[in-house]
C-alpha cells in the first residue's frame, strides 16, 4: 500500500488549460503539503494544510488553488496553465504541523506545459 | 529567515569509498536539521534528522551526520558507499520555536562509480 499517492504521474497539457493533481495519504497524518521542484531540483513549498485548514500559503499565483476535502486528501487545481508551471509537483504529509517527524513524500507528478 | 547551502551539486565517488556531502545553514536562532534522499523518479525519503542532544546522528542505510553549531554545518557521511546509494541528497533546515516551514537545499547528486 502506497503511503502517499499522487495521480497522475505524468501530465502533458497545452498552455491555457486547467488541470488537477490529486493526493491521498493513508498514514493518518494531520498535515499535508504541496511542493514544486523545478528543473534544477530546487524544492519550494507552495501550500500546507493541517486537518483541512490552510496554514501555509507561499507566494504562489492565485491560478493555483489547493483543496482539502478531508485530512487524508489534498488536491491541487491549476487554472490557465503557463509554460513556467512545468515542473515536478510533490505531495507530502507529516504527523503534525511541526515537521519535526519528517515528511513522507509521494512519487511526484511531472507536469509539462506545451 | 533560514537558508541552507549545499555547495556541491555533484559528487562522484568510487564504490566502497567514503563520502561526505556538505551542508551549511544560516539562521540567527536555533535550528532543526534534516537530510533526505531522492532516488530517480521517486519522492524524497527521510535519511536522518537532528533535533537536539548528541551532535552525531545516525540514519538509515549506514549514513550519519554531524551537527556543528560553530561552523553552522550538518555534513552527511558514509564510510563505504554502494552503487545503490546513487541518488540526489537534500539537506533541509527548520528554525525552532512555534510553527515554521522547512527549507530545502538545492541538492547534491551522489554518483557512485563501479
């Protein structure tokens, strides 16, 4: 059983389209995250939810909208996709919002905008 | 704000040789430190962490790291590497106190040569 699973694994889409990435964790963790990893492998946090409540919202264009229907799920919807959105998006979870127990990451969604 | 620097983007090393991957951080307050490993096409996995106590921390897969407050470093070491250790390694830092985000370094690619 995959602890943190993301779908889809690959996503190729045209500029201007709207797409969603889904994430689910079966670890019973309270906190979930979205990270963006660029072509140089730099990892930047985008959002964090704790028990369905948004606790981190970094400087991200408002075309990106996270949604957490329950604490086991955190989805990411992206409107009007741009070339610069091409990256690998990682979902992660941790037992609580402190991050001190470490994160469990999903295997990533490689988004390519053409 | 905290930051973390991994000076080496790539480190080639022969199989069974020792390796050290360097990590330096910048923070005006106490920190917590982490090392993560990312195998190809996978998410990051926690290797080890320093929260407090002994400055020498042992992790999974035979890795260890030493926290050096005076040099603001948290270098990762392994006495004898295997081919399977080929991966990207990320150092991460979080400042102590309250809720704070975790900041990742830009990664070091460890290439083990047979």
